């Protein structure tokens, strides 16, 4: 979901801070504060302002799912060579074509 893995990684880092560093345990909510500008103003002195609304987008916290994802990532990273590209992965096809052309 929208930024879910990124926000989960931040939560894990904050909850597992180094010894003697600030730990904010537990992180109970994840989300994004979104600014949607709808007006721009500039005054005679050349100062500018953006105006708009703020919205909170809640991201469901699911530690078990995120840790399962990390386990999958670790399994890939521990392989001696990268896995074969997936047939429906457009980025994989792009990289394969780029490598074939020497990029």
C-alpha cells in the first residue's frame, strides 16, 4: 500500500534504537500528513505563501506482514546470484534489455 513498507521501516528503526538513543516504543499508528496546496500568494515585499488543506492518511500497521516481507528480502539477498526476472515485471524486462545493449 501507499508508502506502507517505508513507514513500517521507520517504525522498526524508531522502536529499536541503539542503546542510549531515543526510542519511541511503541509506534501505534502509521500515516502520512498530506498538504494539498490550492492557493499561492506573493506580497509586495516578494514574500510568498502557499495555502491549502492538510489530510491525515492512515496506513494500517501490520508488523507480521512487514517482517514476512523483510524475510523474503533477506532470502533474495543471501542468494549467490540474483533470481531470474519475472515475466510480468516491466522493470526487469527494461533492465534485461539495457544490459543486453551494454548499459
